[in-house]
């Protein structure tokens, strides 16, 4: 764990649980996995969590609870943004609910911090956060950790001074690297109760159509051109088939001579109530860095930036990673495309060299250091955050 970190979107990392397992392409070059199998392989918190392979260290699926680090955030008096389980996944398969209870209890006991939780397992996150009796379990753990503060939290809840769950200082998010993972994970994310729902599109490994997940903040019209039922588009869930997405994608069928209209689900084609549900409150994006890093097509980053602007969602661009556009401006010429440090990257993710024949929207990319690639999009540094509580500002945590 570290009070202070180089991760651009947080202030500190906290690792009460370490270890994980590979679940999707975004895990291939996981920095935490590489560290656990190299520099930290003999540290008690990492021993046995990886195995050697031809591609380097790989998670074994074993997880470890680091009791000595559990209460660390309680000793940090100045407000911080804290990335929870940066070297694992709080909702990994082998993590028992009791461990998660302890982590959430500490977060409840430290309301001056903001805790940023990120998972690739939203099903487990949803199951945990919607389980009956969760609040009672957390209060019990909080009392065991700190009897005075735990009792105070319980008293505040029972007196109506706090609503209990969801914890107002905990942001719950998922990581998505491509369209397949976005479609699989984002619908589940929207069923999780949280103060802030957020998404990390890092490493960005393919184009994603964000229109379904980031409703346009403009006058609502249906795809057929009819005025919609609200001033702006919003997130909705069909009560019949469970489809989740922007109301912009639903159909409107005017009712004759009434001036009213039915909303038709774009998935099951039944009339739906089109009730509003919580929406994504923060987007973080970035390319991959490190050994074996895969390039990010600029169109993927620009498309997300633009949709966040349309949807009025705070956007933070973390990094390009280890690849930038191969241009003379960036110090790369066409004659160097055949060298090992350059490739053609198509908007659909295909790579080729030295020719880009047959590609739809190819762009030359070449490998550089992470610091040289930087984190500017069209010359602009994007550092958006959701609204912060009155006692907490990003500047105060730096």
C-alpha cells in the first residue's frame, strides 16, 4: 500500500487484499501481476500469488488478506482519494464476504476519504451490495474494528443522521477494455447501488459505442424524430426484458389524437414504463503501458471524450501508454514504418506492417516511453472528477 501514488486519478493505494485471476484480455499485461511475480515475489503479501510462464508471471487465483494493512486509512487524517485493492480485485472469486465486510467497514469509519473501488467482476459486486442484512454485518465489523466510532456510526444511522447504504464516500466502478466487455459489464454496473458509478476504459483495446451508456445531455428525440418523454435523454431499464441503456435508443409510438406516446423497448419491442435509473458519474480512460503494451487507436479516445462532453460526464484521460501517433511532428517518418517500433493500427483493432492495405481507418503508431507519450488529447489535459464533498477538494489531497 502507498500513501502517495503515481496513478493519475487517485492519491493513495490501499491493498488489504492482494491476488487475482485473469478474466479477460485487459488482464494480460496487468502491472500488479507482473510486480507480484518479480520485484515483490518474496513479500509476504505476494508469495505464491503468481506462477511463472513463458509470458511472465501469471496470477494463480489465490488471494490473501493483509490484516496488518486493514486499518491504514484510519490513520490518514488528511482527506484522500484512495484506490482500493490496487493489486487485486475486492470481488475476486476467492475473496470471502467476511473480508469484503471488513474493507467496507473501514471505509464507513473513514468518511473523510473517498474510496475508489474497481472490479472486472460486477456480478459479484452486485450480489454483495444488494444482499439482505449487509448493513447489519458492516456495523458489526465496524464495532469490532473501532468500538467507539463503530457505535457512533450505528447511532447516527438509527437516529436518521446518515442513511447507511450506499456509503456516500465509496465510488463503485468497473473496468472495460473493448465492446464485448462494455456490453457484459456496464448493464450490471447500473444495477449496483452506489454514491458514484464509474468506469475505467484502461487499457483501451478496442472501439466502444458509448452512446448506449452515456445518454446525450440534449433535447430528447426518438430515433424516429418524435419528441421524447423527458427534457433530456437518461438511463433506463426495461421491466420486461431487463435491457439497460440510454432512452435515446428507445422507440416512441405516438398515440393518435392524444398528444401522448408509448415508449417501445428497442430490445423486446414491448411497451415499457421507461423509468429512469442511475447513470455513470465518472469516466477514466487510457492506453496500456509496460512490457508488451498494446496500442490505443486515437479514435477510441476521442470518441469517448466527445461522448462524455455530450453527456456532461466528468472525463479523465490518464495516459497514452507506450504508443503515440507516428508522425513527423512526433519525430517519426514514413520510412521508419518497417522498423520494430512501429505498426499500422486500424480502428477495429487490427494491426499490420509494413503495409496498411485493406484497413479501413489505419493510423501509424510507434512505441515510446510513457512519459514521452504523455496524457494530452489534442493538446488538452483532461482531469475531470465527479462533484466532491464540501470538506474535500482534490487540491487539499495533494
